[in-house]
């Protein structure tokens, strides 16, 4: 009898344990099955396991400069050099670019412009100086075996060629054709063309402006001609040429020593003789002087000692 009671007790205990086990299994199933709701015709829906994403190597974040100077500041090089077609281009302030071996300087202070475009024409017909008619009160300047006489004291100022207007051209100027107002003037079997104060000689393909030939005579001279006193008579000066009234016409004459003019044309050469600097046209020397506070030029009388 006692054994029967023990067997029933063990059986009851096993049944109780199995009951609680089933209840635990059903509870777990309900949690994983979405609260006991069975989808797809009563079959339990099982979610796939969480998939791991592939690792992506992203570049490090660039710190941009923040407001008011905060953050990381980016410092650019002062001179950025880039190569284009094997040539290095330097982007600096001077911008010196080498193009085909030629250096182009774009500096304001490195721009050289020659304003004295002197044109030298070999023509000695207008280079002989007539001597002055008055005695010189000043001693001559002596240098290299020559005496240089002038009535006014030497006063240096730079030689600046003067421009007489659009119809005037400096010596050496080439013109393919001449205006219909040009006339032909014959001087000692040589033909010249004269037009509004400019003298030309025929050259290959056109005409070249030259110093006026002494002895050349024309009926009219430009209205802008300057009257200058030679000490005896008045000459008319225009574009480096001296004219003298000859009846109703005007004749080209050599400059007279001591004559003072306001301006000189292109074609002169600034030469230094000892401590003095003259402007030379052929064999004619001009000394820079100042008369009544104005810069002028005086024709110099040159004599050999």
C-alpha cells in the first residue's frame, strides 16, 4: 500500500512539472510569433536574422573653417606653380611669363618706352652754319681742339623733339603716296617734292622725308612758321628748316649762328662734348639755353683752334 502511494505521488509530480513546461514553451512561442497572431494560414512567421552591412571606408571628415575664424583654417601657398605642357607658370605678383624665350614683364615700373625716336638722314645740304654777325661777349667753350661759341649761357634741359601737327612728318618718314598739294622743286639738278613744310625725295615704292635742301624755293610756307632774328634779317623757321624772304617767294637757307628757336624736330642726336651736352643735326650744333624763363636752343658757332 505504501509503495502504491509513493508511485502515485511521483506520477503527480511529473505531471505537474510537464504542465508547467508546456506553459513555458507556449509563452515563448507567443513572444516570437507576434503576440500569438499566426500569419500565412496559421503558419508561424519567422523573421530572418539581422544581416551585417559591409564595412565602407569613408575619407576622414574635412574640417572647414567655422565662423569668426573657428575651426581648421586652410593655408594656401603664396606662389602657386602649375605646369602646362611642360612649362612652369608662376602665378606671383610680377607675373613674369616666358613665351618662346621672351620674358614679358608686367610691372608698372618696368615699362620702357623710347619717346626719342630719332631718325638720322644723311643729308649735309642743310648742315653748314653761317657765322654770327655780332661779336661774342662770352668766351667760347674749348674742347678737343674746337671752340664752341654762343651768345647765351649754357642751360641744360633734355632734348624733346617737337611735333608740328598731323601734316608735318619728321625726317626719315616714309609715305607711299603724296597729297595732291605736293609740288616738285628742283635744286641743283635734284628733284624734291614739297608739301606743307615737309620735303621729300623719291625712294623705292614711295617718298621719304628729308632735311630741306639749301637753295630750295617755294611760294608758300606753313602759317605756323616762327619768325626768328639772325641779327641782320628775319628768318622763318618751321620744322627744323630756315626760310628767308626772296621777293614773293621763300628760299631755304642755312641756320645762322646765334639764332634762337623754341623747338627742335626729330632727327637730332644728343651728344656730349666734355662737360657740355649739345643737340646735333648733321654738322649743326644747338646749345640748350634759357631765355626769359623758357627753355630754348641756340645755334652754336663751331671753329677749329
